[in-house]
C-alpha cells in the first residue's frame, strides 16, 4: 500500500466511520451486528486496494458496499415461515386447534370451507406479519422472545400482529357473517 493510499484510507475512516455506522444502524437494530457489517465493509475496501485509485467517489462506494452487506444480512436472516399443515412443536396441528374453536353444530363441509378460508387468509399476509402472527398466536411465543430472536423492536412486532389481525378480520368478514346467520 502506498503512502497516498494509506493517507486516503485514514482520511475516509476519520470522516465517514461514524456516519457509515449510523447508516447501518438505521437499518439493523443490533449494535454488534452493525459493527460487524461495518468491519465487513472495511475488509472489502482493503481487499480492493488494487482498484482503489480508479474509484472516484470512495464515500459513495463505501455506502453502496454497506447497502449490499445489509441486504445480504437480511437474506441470511430471512425469517423461517411455519407451515400450517405440519404439526406444531407440541404435536398438535393448526387444523385441530381451529376445530376446537368452531361450533360442534357446524357440518363438515362448512368446517372445511372455514378452515380453507382462514388458512388462505393467513397465507396471503405479508411475510413478516405472517411470521409474527403464527409465532405469537399459534405457537404461543411472546413478543419479547420474537424481539430477541429477530432483533426487531417490540413495538414493531406488536404493530405487525395488529396489521395482520386487521387484514384477517377484513378478509374473513364474509365468512363470519355466514356463521352468525346459522
């Protein structure tokens, strides 16, 4: 590394380190994860020293690398979705839980219609809302557990569940009306 490169890197580090970390922190809640990603950005910079001189806007390049690292981080952490068809951790299937909540007077075809409508509505939820709804309502996990697991703020998870419930209520309004008529 030449003296000019060293000087340029030191200058960039001094001027951009805090702002770059702040940029990452606005997208990732965990300070430790953000610092790790920042280190990855600098490692990529050091790995590209041979092309450093051809980069006109080094600051812009750093932010682009940071954005790409954030996207990669989210892809690695993509939330595992839960299948509503497979048994839950306790061995009970969602269909069995739902069957207990439906009136005994309901015939099998109506039960099947209600079950398919509920499953279809849950499947149409946005991925993050679906994950929180299933984990919290069906699996019985707390928002605190989910917050620790995902790194998402507690209020964000609560809002996602609320939006999921509002969407489910809206979609299932017609079926609820049919059931109330019987």
